[in-house]
C-alpha cells in the first residue's frame, strides 16, 4: 500500500493597507488581493518589470507605494 504525503499549506489572512503601513512590504498574496488579481498574474507582472518587487532570498515582496503607483500608471479614461 502506497501512502501519500499531504503538504499542509498554512495560509495567513491578507493584511489591510493600514496594517502594512506605507513603507511596509506585501507578500505576493497580499499584492494579489490588493490588486484583485491572481498570484500568478502578480508574478508575471513582476517578471516583466511592470510591477517593481524586492527579492529576499526566495521570497518576493512588494512595496505598497509601488503597488499604488502601478494602479495609478494603469488608469485608463472611460
């Protein structure tokens, strides 16, 4: 009989911008929640250089100011 190993995923709730603070760093999940996008899309935007990010070891983080600037830069007239 073959046993399967199940990987536990510990998900933390996304913090609000007030909890992050203006100089704070956001996780990919938090940035995705803030932008209302999927995490894969956030990774793609970062790899394309469209959304600035900080790489710390294997982790990628986003400054709240950069995420807000990304939104402002992508506003389109109706």
